[in-house]
């Protein structure tokens, strides 16, 4: 028996990667030898060793699952990645390009010529081709389209007409459909005529003569029911269906909520045009949370770990620039109070504490609210109630932590009034943070924008400038 | 026909929530009337209206899917939530408790007595009970255990013996298994004897006489193959199996990688003891990314949006405290240079820019690396290569952005040397950020810890203190 358990899977995946690395290493050593010593008599031997290594590597790669080859390509620096990519059997190119991350895909497509790309793309189904098309040169897409039959071309064009975050771009066209007025026995016989059923098939779609969805026949029902029963008697009529214009994030949430494996996609007339599968939805969930994490850290998109310095700079510059502008504004706020700082230099040392705690606390508030909004659990009508609560939290934190820091500051600088100003400023800045932290995501949603994007930067901007202003302002009023 | 499309699902879910809110609102109005006017003759009428509203609400709730009731409970403030919870049919209590978030579950369990809890828990399967058990009072768990038969008790104890992040705590025990030496016809007849098949069944497990996994028979194979064929001929022998001790995150990644719907869980002797289903794995993926987002924002755990001020303070205090300590250290670094600031007060205004850009850039680096580590794509041996690249990125950014800010600073304060110091300090702090940003997650992994947890705080601490030190230090050396 050939069981493949995760422990083994994880080990063998890491093991495979190590083997690939070792073979690549040997390959490089030989290559260097060839380059360094230009003695002709050695060349033959070395090129043999060279070929042997590559052949061993190729054999290893042929044994691996497509997803695992994709993983290895993602884990390799560019030069090694391209050596491995050369060795992958051409007929797997298409599937592997679908599996790798966007950044790695770009690096692989760059080194393929039109002919290779067309060959790779031709192996794919219309819906897979649609996923790949945006990354392919126009020329390749045209050539592949020419080779499609009219039905496939229509499917491809339909898939391409939807944006990445619409259900239409994620559906596939592998439909098994039956009529309601036949017996299960007939269905069983009909299914037996298939070479194989589409991946993930857990239900068969029941349609009428106009291809309109009537219900679904889950395989589990088909298998436990009397073969003489009619489909219309045993089928489920309560079907969760999707439209191609639906938001893919909403669809993924529906898959999660109702524990779906596959679901029909219908047009406005309720006619079956495609289906969604859980594996695509899992990818949506993964991507959504990824982009949340990435945008919070100020990265435009997933970055190839081994990208060039220049590519990385391009990916990261936008948020750094925004950060610099807001930092500059905060700096000008301090500039206004330079007179106060000259008189009492302790202010310069204490002001970052006030600003920092405000940013931290405001980000906590916003994270909570952005997540509740994303899950649809928060009505804008609850904003007031939430704001009052967050103000309460910030007052408690301000009095407790602000009190402690105020006490330390007053002992350190021997001035009770400085300590009091510190406590007051921290409390006020925390309250500002709570207000901004509730307000910004709510306003973003009202304006129809993604509440996560950039909210962290905006909050930090407000709590920095606000914190410096409150602290230095209070100090000017009460200490000088 | 009764199709339930997402558009309708989303609308009807929001609509249901609105209806519930409207009914609750009316209910409150009547209640207030009763309390305010203590006129006995009105009481009867009002209590009738009161009852009518609640009955309408109850009817509405009865029509909703369990997952949708859970969603509504999560969206309501505490008092309304408890009114709705009272109205939910007792036989659905168990399933709904499983669906709601941890924080909301706690608030619901708090208001239930032992008797109600036992009744709710008794409706659940052993694996579901195991999920709920940690939140239930000991007394309830004991009472429920007494009511179980020995097989169920064994399953419950087995599930409870694994930690939350192990496969053993996520598996269920709804197994359909067959022998390899029978024909598909026999299998089809055997399946027809079931009332219904377990949810998500996409394959049947093939075991030998000692319950050891031999292979799996996918339903799609069963349905397209000749009924006279033997199971052992058509079954798949290449099975991804899991062990109860496996990490659930790894299992979820394997589900994603190999597009699994269900998979067998086996013990060390390869004996079948349970199964994993994709819906549990989707929850794992969702929870992992949630906890990444939450911990980056300094929240200990998912918070009930309508939690009390006190609960929120408890959830958030830890990271605020850490943040305060690091801010205090940075403040002391500035304190050392108070003399320099007194001589050149512009330093106080410029120093937050140097610190801020370092923190932002360092967080970008770390986010990249933490994510690559989590996906297993980064070997610690690549650390040097990555560090060199990140240094390159930070030098480009430092010279470009540092140059611009340096130019502005020198114009603003009429001092070219101040501008040069600013540029140099920004470049150096960005390089420090790159170094720390690569080092911290790598060291965390070497120490066997979660690289995401707290790395953002540590980096900000280093770039704040480091930034202040570098800038004020350079200024002291070259400007004073």
C-alpha cells in the first residue's frame, strides 16, 4: 500500500526541496568547474556529470504532485527556479502556472517564448485559461483563442468579462445535469456513461427543458434512495445559487456559512451557466485575509520573496511615501511648539510616549471594527453605542496607564504638574484615538470603500499629530 | 421552486436582522410602558401586545438557518441578544452554540442553567461536544458524559485529549467503511441501507479486517465504474491520511494543496479512527488568518463587539503595556540627548520622522518574512541572501526619501549639514529596520516560537529607540 500521510507529506515536501537544492548545488559546482578550467579533455566528463545531475533532478520532479512542484518553485531563488522550470515536463506547465503565486508566475512567464506559452495554455479548460489570461501576452491569448471551439470561446469570453472579485471569474463549466422526471436508476445509468465526473462533484444539478435550475440531487441522496424513485421526489429544492455578478467574498462566506462543496451559478433567468467549487472559495478566503495582512503592513501586493531590489522598492514605496507625508505633518506640529521645548526640554523626551500609545490603541479599535464590518455584523446605526464604549475603554486605559507614566515622569523630572499634564494628554489622546478609530472605518464604508485599506496609516497620522498637539499644547498652557 | 440565491441570501440575512431589530424595538417600547404606567387596567392589553411581538419574533427565528440565527445573535447588543436567545427553540441550542464565536458563546452560556446546558449538549455528536466542552461548566460535562454510551464516551475522551491545534480535536467519527474484496454492486446495496450518509461524504474508506486503511473509494469512481468490478481494482491507493497528533494548520494546508473534501485520520498502526472534513479546515484557515490580524493589532483574542468596557480593557491591556514600556525606553534614549535638543530644538521636531519611517519599513520586511515562513517557503539558510536584498531596498529608500526629507529640512532650518545628518540618519535607521526585520522572525523560528506574535512591537521598539539614538547621536557629533 502506498499511503501518503501528512507527516510524510510535510517531511517529503521539505525532503524533496532539500534534494532539489542538493542537486542544484552539485549542478552549479560542475558548471563553475567547466567555466574555470577550460581544459578540453575534462569537458566531456564534466558535461556527463552535469547531465546526470539534471536527469536525477528531472526524475525527482516528475514524481511530485503539481502543487508540490509549484511550492518548490516558490521556495527557490530566481536562477535556481529557472533551472527547475526548464526541467518540468512541458505538459505540466499550464497546471503549474495556475498553482504558483502571482509574483512567481510572472517570473516564469517572462522566460517562456510564445510557442511554449501557447502550448501550456492549450492544455487548460476555459475557466482556468481565464485565470491565466491577464498574465499572458496578448499575442498568446489570441493564438489560444483561435484554437478553441465556439463553445469554449464563449465560456472564456464570459469568464473574462467579470472582474477578479466577481463569482463569474471563479466559476467553472463542468456541469453534470439531469431532468426531474426520470428515476434514480436512469440517473445511475447515465452517470456510468461518463469517463469520470468533474472534481468535487457532490451534487447533480436538476434543470428543466429551458436549462433553468429546479433543484439539486446530492450524491449522498442518490446513493441511499430507492432506485425507482423519481428525481423530483428526492431532490433538494432549497438550493443556494449564485449569480456571476455576485461578490466572490460574499460567495465564500455563504460557502462557509452553509457548508457547501459545489453550488450552481445561474443567470438572471435562473438558467444554469456554471458552478462554484469549495477549493476556489478556500483560495478566496486565503487571499482576502492575505491582502488584509499585506495592506495593514503597507505592501501593495504579494511579493516574490526573491524579487529584485527594484521590484521590492516599487511594491513598497507608496505606503512609505504616505507615511513620510504624515510624519512630516506631525513634525510641523512639533515645530510650532519649538519655543515650549526650548524652555522645557523634557517635553521632547515625553512626547513620543503620548503619540505612540494613541496609535496602538486606535489600531486596536479599528481592527475590531473593520473585522465586524467585513463579517457584516455591524450596523452603522450601532456606531454611537460602540463609540461610547470605546471612549469608556480609552478613559480607563488613560487614567490607569497615563497615571502610572505621569507618576514616573513627575518623579523623574521632579515636577508634579508635568506628571499631571502627561496623564491628561495620554487620556485625551486615547479618547481621540477611540473616536478616530470608530469614525474612519465607518466613513470609509459610507463612502463605499474598503474600510481596511489605509485605515491604520490614517489613524497613526491623527494620533501622532494629535498627540503632539495635545501634549505640547497642555504643557504650554499649564507649565510655562 | 424555492431557490435561495446569494443576493437573496445576503438581502434576506440583512432583512431578517432588520426585522428582528424592529420586533425587539417594539417589544422594548411596550415593556417601558408597562414599567412607567402602573395602571392595572392596562396591564392585560399591554402584556398581550408584548406576547404578540415576541411570538412574531419567535416565528421569524424558527424559519432561519442555524448559521443565520448565530449571525443575528452575534450582531445584537447583549440585552437584545438574550431576548432572542430565550426565544430560540431549545432543540437548536446546541447547534447554535457551536456556530457562534467564542466571545458570544460565553455570553449565552452564562445565562443558561445546568439543566438547559445539559439538554443542549445532549443533542450533539461526540466530536461536537468536544468542541463545546471547554466552555461548559464541569458539572454539565460530567452529567452529559454519564448519558453517553461507552463508544461515544471513548470518542469524546479521545477528542478531548488533543489540544485545539491538533487534528485529533477536529476529527469526527462518522465513518462509512467497506472491505476491498467486494464488488461495487455490493457497496451500492450496502449504502442504500443507510438512512443518510454523513455530511460531505465524497469517498468511502476501504479497510482490512484489522481496520487498517487500504485505500479510498471516491463516490465519483463508484458512480462511473462497472458495478461488477471489485473495490480493490478501482479504489485509489494514494491516500492523504492524517494522524491525530498532526498540526491542524498543516492539515488545512494539505487540504488546500491537494483539494481535499474529506480525509481519513489513522493511528500509529494505520487503523482508521476518524475523518477530517473540508468545512472544519476552512474554519482553521479563517481562524489562523484572524489571529494573525488580531495579534498584529495587539488584541489577545476575538472580542465580542458589544462586550463590556471591562472585558475589552482586559483583552487589550497586555499589548498596551508592552507598548508603553518600549515607548518609555525610547523616551529615555531621547532623555540622554536633552542637552543636544536644548542647543538645537529643530532636532525634536525632526526625530519622529526618522523613527517613524524605520518602523514602517521594518514592518513591511517582517510581514513578508513571517508569511513566507508560515507557508514553509523560506529556509533559514536563505536568511543571508534575503538580508542582503532587504539592505539594498532600504539603502535605495533611504537615499531617495531620506534625500528628499533632508533637502526639505535643510531649506526649512537653513542648515545644509542638518539636512545631511537627517538623510544619513534615515538611511541608517532603514538599514537597522531591514536587519531587525529579517532577524527577529528568523530567531523566533529557531527558538520554536510563532514568528508573527509580537514581532511588530519588537521592531517598532528597535526602530524607535534606534532611530532616536542614530539621529541625535549623529547630530551631537556633527552639528554641535
